[in-house]
């Protein structure tokens, strides 16, 4: 009986170690992906639309793949300007800096 318990415990331990290693390795792959520069932005043609601002599309990382997020219109905000998002190098990796509305006085 003790021998059977030992085998079961060993099998459970081996499964737990394998699952932990798989999780650690998948996290390492995600970290490596941050070092890859995003592709060049796509050209988007958006007709002028009174009362709206065009927010350009951008690349986003989805797992190990780059996915294009289409641009969109946002309604203008009086006294504010829209600052586009951008990819920024931080040491040896890239970070997405989200765009957003800022007061006109803050942009000067």
C-alpha cells in the first residue's frame, strides 16, 4: 500500500513540475516578444469629418503575433487636443503609450 501511495505521489509531483515548467516557459516567450520592434504603421485614409478627430490605427501584440487595430473617429472636445498613441523603446524592449485627450494649454 505504501508503495502505491509513493507511485501516485511521484506521478502527481511530476505533473505539477511539468505544468510549472510549461507556465514559466510560456511567460518567457511573452517577455521575448516585447523585444521585437512593431511593424511599420499602415497607411489609413480617413476623410475629414466635421466635429470629429481621426485616431490612427496601430499594431498591438496578441500573444506572439502582431495584430492591426483599425483607426476610428472620436468626437472633438472643445479645449482639448487628441495626442496619438505611440510605440516607445524602453531600454531593450518596446512599450505602447496609449493616446488620449489633453487640455490645449498642456500641449504648449
